[in-house]
C-alpha cells in the first residue's frame, strides 16, 4: 500500500508539475490570438476605411463618357492660336451584332478569356498581377485588367499607375457590370478603343486599315481580326500605317493567333496558316481627311502617344506645341509646290525637312513629304535611311576632338586604304589628297580620313558620342566600320536636326520636340519639354561648327550659303549597291539619298531628298537633283532666319592662323604655305629698274612674308623681305642675266620656291629730250639745246636743219647744245637731234623755229654788197 500510495503521489506531483509548465505556453498563445484578432480587426477597419475614402474620390459614374469622346485642341507656340482639333470627327458606332465572331474571339482570347465568367474583376488574374508587382516592385508589371476595367480606365480615370487609381478602377468596374450587360460592355469596348493616330473605334480601324466599311465587317479575315485585336495594347507601336511598325505589328498579330489557339477558338493548322501570311497582304490602307499642317500635327500625335498614356481623341486635352505657323506654311509651300524648287517630274521623288530652334530643340516646322493627301508617310520623322557624309561630324571628327583634343588643323594622310577586313575604301572622286588638315578633309567630304579617324577613336567611344546626340546605333551595329561614312540605316531629318543643333548649342543636346505641355480636362498639367543634356565640351562644339562653316563657305555646301547668316552645315550622299545598279540599269554614280544639315545660332534644319522606292531606271538622283536639299534649306532659312548673331568662340578655344584648337590640347601645325604664282619680272628702261610681281593665296590665315633674292654671274644676293607682292631691283647691269627666286614664309613654314629670269641687254641711246631752238636776233644765230635720253653713255649728237626742203648738218658734238650761224630772215628751220654711239642711233628729236625778218632801213651804199657771197654763212657746217 505504501509503495502504491507513494507511486500515486509521485504521479500526481508530476502531473501537477506538468500542468504548471504548460500553463504559461497556453497563456502566451491565447494572448497572441487575442491581440492578432484585435490588430486584424483594426487593420480591416482601417483598410475598409481607406478603400471607402478612395472610392469616395472616384469619378462619378457618367454613362456619356463611355461613349462620347472629348476632342483635344492643339495650340501654336503663341499658346493661343488653335492649329487643329483632333477627335472631332464623329466616331462610327456599331452594334455588337455587327461585330463578326472572329473579331470577338480574337479580343476575348487576348484580353479577357474569362470575360463572361467574372463580375468585372478577374480575381485569379488580379492576384497574379499583384504578385508580379510585389516581386518586381513595379506597378507597370502588373497587368490583369479585364475588358470591363480597360473600358473604365479609358473612360473615367487618369493614366497614373497608382494603387489608388487601381482601387477606383475595381470599384467602377463592379459598378459598370451591375448596370450593363456583357454584350453592352463588349460593344462599348469595340467602339471606344484607340487603334493609333486618329483611328478610334473598330469600325474606323477596319475602314482605315482594310478598306472595309460597316456593311463589310463580316468580310474580316482571321489575320485581320487578330491584327485589330492586338493593336489597342500599344497603338503607337502596332498601327500598320507606319511602315516602321509592320514587323512589330506582325509579331503582335501572331501572338494573338497563338492565344486564340490556346483558348481553342482556332485550330493549330489555322493558326500556323494565318501566322505565315505577310501582314502587307492583309492591308488596304486608306488616306484620312487632311488636317492643316498635317505633317506637324501627325508628329504631335506620335509624340504625345509615345510620352503619355493619354488618349488624344477622347480625353479632351489642351496640347501646347512649338510650331511657328509661318515657317510651317513656308516649308509646305517649298516642298509641295513648284514655286520655289524645280523638282523633277517623278512622283516617287520625296523631300523631307525638320526645322528646329537651335537653342531649345523646339520643332518649328515639319515637312514630311511632297504629297498633298493626308496620312502620307512622314519621311521627316519615320524613315531610317543612310545619312552619308552628314554622319562624319557625329561619328568621326566630333568624337576625335572630344577624346583627343585635336585641333581643326590636325593632319591626316588621305591615301589608298582599306577597312580592317581588307575591303578597299575610296573617296567619291577616286582621288587622294595626301597629308591635309581635318578641316580640308571635312570640307571636301573625303571618306578615307573619316574612316581613319573613326578607327583611332574606337567604335565604342564614337558610338557613345553619337548616341549622346540622339543618333540611334545598336550594339549590333556599332562595330560596322562603314558607319563612319554613313553606311547605317538609322537617319531621319528629325534625328539629324537634333544632333547638329547640339554643335550650335555649345555642346548641349535637347531632344527635338513638338509639345511643351498638355493640360488634361481636369486641369492637371504635364510638362513634356525635355531637359538639355551635355553631350560634349563647348570647345568640341565650336571646332566642329567652324569647320562646317568652311563647308558652306568654300566646300561642298556653297549652294546653301546665305551670306548674311553665320551658317554651318554638311552635305551627304549615298549610292546604290551593285545589285540595284545592275537590276535597274542605273548609272554607276547614281545617288540614292542626298542630305544637307545646317544651322545658325537661331535655327537648325535637316533636309533629305530621295525616292520612295527604286523600281525603274529613273528612280535615282543625278548631279542636279542631288542639290535639292541645299536649295530647300537655303529657301526656307533665307526667309525664316531673322537673327544674325554669330557663333561665339568660347574661352576654352584658342586660334592660330585660320585654325582653332582646344586650350591644353594639340596646337595646329601651320600648313606649308602655298607657292607664289604668276611670278613675272620686267625691265623699265625709263626708270632703269627691274620690277618684280607675283600672286599668293594664304592657306593658313597667318601673316605671310616673302624672301626675294637674285643671282647674277654666279653670285646670289638677298634683294628684300617683304609682305607685299612686288619688289624692285634698281640700276641692273646691262648685258647680264638675272635669276630671281621667291619663298613664302608663314608661321615658321616655308613654301616651295618660285623663280624666273631676265637678261638686260645694252640698249641703244634714248631719244634726246626737251629739245629747244631759239633765234637770237642780236647775234643772228639759232641756239639749239637738249637733254640726254636713256643710255646716254659715249654718245655723240648729230644735229641737222632743214630749210626750204633742203637738209644740212652741223658738226657732230658731245655737248648738249649747238649754234646755227646766219640764218636767213623769214625762213622756218626744222631742227633734228639724234643720239648715236657704237650700239646704234636713237630716234630723232625734232623742233622748229622761224627767223624773224630784220627791221626795214634806208637804202645805202652797201645795199646788195656781197650778194655773190650769200652762202658764206654756212662756212662752218660740215656735211
């Protein structure tokens, strides 16, 4: 008993101890559950209150917004003038019974497979979307919206991606499902969707893309229905009127077909057959009604769609743009009439232009094509063509100056050369210029120095520089060395204008844009103007600008020059490949694309000309039509540009001669001066001097002096050093041969020598000068005097007189005078004097004098005396 009692007591003790140990644990869990319940209840109440508060601020459920769109107004740069309204065209609403089943199936399979099962919110998809948001920490990765939610979002809510907006969307979707049937909701969805541009509502989309009116919707093919179903996800990316979208649109269509097969709306064979159909074969694009300033407005629509989720055609936006209506109208007139430019008669010839404000990036005008109809392809913004040599400042010389601090006088040898893979590269003229400054190479658009520059910079650094200017080069493209001379399909006038404006804007890139801000119907404003980004040093921008000044001053761009403006710019052309040349019989030098991109401190403009497609032997540019971009640029800027400011040299830049350099970087080596030309020497007998003259054109901008020397009898003497282009050697020795040489000096560099020779012959005496003859009545003599002519050495003078037709001679003399004694009264004497020496005689100097008759006297005994000796007065004359 004792042992048994003892065992029971021990067991009771152990049980009691066990209960005492368990008691704290049970108390802990009771308290945990209690407080959790309280906290959960509070959170639930707080959450419910927050949701109630959010729902309270939800937009009112207005049925009219489900159907009636609000038009958007587009304003000019003055902020007051409305240039267009979009969304005013009445939407063509159709009933659900008019929508073919294949289109319904495509939409349901893609957007909301459980549409007929949920009550506005697909819980399963929503939970998956929330999980994605949590794991990616991005609201944009959620998705999960039903057709009902999409309709609510497009009709009532803003574009913001916030939890508040999502809760309001759920609430309104539930409201919508309570008030409308599934068929009504689906009908409104089809009628309200945006399909890109100004196309909203499936009826308008079928008309624009396939040429089908409402009565023909039942003719929609599976491929067409799948395309329509896929577009609303991202209209700007999938709208098939844009050629650049076709590849993306086809991939999206094929994805829709995949969803249709997965949800068993079509068979796998139907899916594959439809996916193999080229998207172009399903399209029959129609032209919309034209807006005023169609090219600019279409650019505005694209920009707003790319930068926001707003629906321009339904959200009632106020869109403030950068357009200058006068420049826009001028641009359209230049492109679309023959009033300014004599365009060739080829409907496939296209020209496009973008004009921007150099300092702000604001687009002032867009010329998208030469067509009048609306909805035409906008070459100014959409195309991707090769830029030719207009790429060289962007991808070659700009990066080199930025990286190496080259001067504009940096020397590169233009010579026979190859790409890294051994493929030869040639200049357009098939010639080589030798060692020249990069200024000269850019001015004359040589390819070989451009490639050498690109290689020295390196593809990565060159590409990064180009990208900073908005020029799109993918990683796959950047290793292609042909990029250096424009062999990359990536350029449009929009892209080129943006890149070149940075050179004129001190090195800051501002994305070209047409929209500054939008104001939503609820008064909320959204600023869309891009900020400026520093793309390069101001020194790089200025050096490129100055070299491009030379292009329009004296290089390939002179036809675009406007003398009153400080203008910089670059030409560019591309050629056809051998296959196209052979296929259509094109000339070997046929041009495919022609460009001119230029800028002033006020405006930048990029102009392209080419053919839409090459399908015949006439579809190319020749030596006349490839000037069209320069002429278009000059025509527009001559009228549009009013600011005559100049590009200012920054403090970071120095100058040596005509070349600029980055301070702290390479200084330009003055070029070898040009050889003097037209070097001539003549001997002036009257002045007894050799006169030298020559011409010279400075190629450095530095002061040039000339060293002049001469060699005679084997001895060389320096004549002079002068900055003039003439010199004189006085009193040269006669009968000697003189050889003269000239060397130009500039910046410590000497030119090649120019030389010429002359021999000064000993000359015969010159004609005596200042010959005078005077009758002296007192002595009854004629006194004759003269001065010596040239070369009057060892000279004797022969003096003759003629009276009554008879010539007689006085005695030769070396003096400068002679006397004729006893001339006959009343007679006129013609006096001739000739200088003579052993080399010959001069021309005679001549004068005359009349001997006065003596006054009358009384006859005397001496009258008549000695008449038989009347000739005695010539007793001193020697024949």
